[in-house]
């Protein structure tokens, strides 16, 4: 760090050189690297310096301070006592010259002040740029964080919609299975009804031709109806018997369960039971058809809901992809703005350091020109 040390004793010319600085004649003035002034009381050795002792004015490159330097002497007018190390201070002329020159020192002071003023302006601008870059970086980070939150929100929403679609697929499979089951049950019930209807139809036909009075008794031949042995009016059995085919060439009237006599009452009760069963089967068939219709409706609705959920899932997936893309882009932009902010901060620090150094140089040049 560059530091300037100027010793002020009680001499008249020294008092004039420090006029307007706020430094008393019995203080040691230290100009530090940040441009500040540090004051220290003089010791007994400095008080003993004569105000007319020209021999105590340091020539260029002469020592003017240090822990082992007994005299707190000043430099010749046009030079300044510059701290080289913490152990040694030296009188230096303007622009590294070999002679102290107040005029050059004044020119150097003016030039140094102009450079320092320009650098302080650059420092101010760099500070504004750094603050702007920092604000942009903070906004970019906030936008990136918002985009990340939105991305996770859409990801969770997509997961929920995916699970919802799986449930709808299961419901659609169950509904389809229910439709198939109801259809098979209705078909089986229809087959039972058809068998029973044929039996009842045969019985009804037999009753119709029994009115002719030519139906065969038990063990009588009732088929085949060929118009010779058995006429159409003879192709039936009396009440209580049924026509049983032994083979394709011969049919015989027999009693119920192979009995040797006809059972009219049993036939009537059996016919009534068959009619009741037919009515019951028709009712069951109607219920099965209603169940099948409901299952088919549920299946259609499940398929529709599945299609709607699938479309919603596609839209959510698209939103998720857009959110991921936006989050990635904002993350990259945030990193770039952070890097820009870091560079701007480095420039600000560099400009500030240059401004401080030039400001210090201007103060040192002013001290040279003040003697």
C-alpha cells in the first residue's frame, strides 16, 4: 500500500504548507492507501528541530522516516515523504525526478486530481452497473425458482393424471367384462327359454289336434306321420301321455316317466309348472338384459372418461415439458446473469481500487505542491 508521511513541526513555513488541512503544527500526518489522513503527536525529538534548520529538509531519495530514524524531518519543497515500507520512508520528487520542483508538483497534482475525478466517475458508473447486474441476477434467480416450482407442480399434476387414467382403464376393463358376463348370462337364459318354449309349443299343438278325438292311447303309434299308418290327426297322444321316439321310423305314446298309463293330472300340473318357469325365465332374461344395458352404458361412459383423462394427461404432459424447458432456460439465464453480476462486481472493485489509488496519488501530489 502506498502511504505518504509528512512531519509538521512548529516552523512558520510548515504552518503555511498545511493551512486549510485541519492539521495542527504539532502533528504527524499519514496519508494512507484509501486517501485518509492519520494524525500522530510529535515526540520530543521532533520538537527539538529548529524552524530555521534548513539542513533538516530532506533531499530527493533521502530518508525521512522510520522506526530507527531519529529526526522527524520534512522534505524539500516540491517533494513528499513517501512510505516505502513499514520500516522506511523516503523523499521523492514529482514524476520520479531527481530534484524537488514545486511547479512540477503543482502540475502533477492538477493532473492527478483530473485522473482521480475521472476514475471516481468510472467507479460510480461501475457501481451502478454492478447494482443493476445484481438486481437482474436476483430477478433471474427468482424467475428460475418460480419456474422450478411450476415444473414440479406440473410434474405432480401429470403423476396424478396418470394414476387417474390407470383407474379409468381398470374401470373400463371391469365394465367391459361386466358387459360380456351379462351378455353370456342373457344368451344362456334365452337358450333355456327357447327350449321351454318349444316344449310348450308341442304341448299346445297336441292339445289343438286332440279335439279331433283321433289321438293315440298309451303304447299307440304316434309317428312318423306318413298319411298311411299315422295321419296328421293321429300324430298325437291322449291327455296324460306323450309321444316318445324309439327311432326314426317309430314313435309310441307313453305315460310320464315310462309308466304304463297316462296321467292327465300330472300333465296339467307339469304344464302349469312349465308356464310358470317360462314366465320366470322371461323375467330373469329381462333383468339380465337390463343389467347388460347398464353394463354397456357404464362401459361407454368409462371409455369416454378414459378418453377425456387421456387428453388431459397429454395436455398436462405438454405443460410439464414446456415448464421444464422454461425452467432450464431460466436457469441458464440466471447463471449468465450471476456471472455478469460477478464480472460487474469485479470491475467495480477494480475501478474503486484505481479510483482510491489515483485519489491517493492526487493527495500526495497536492502535498508535494503545498510545501
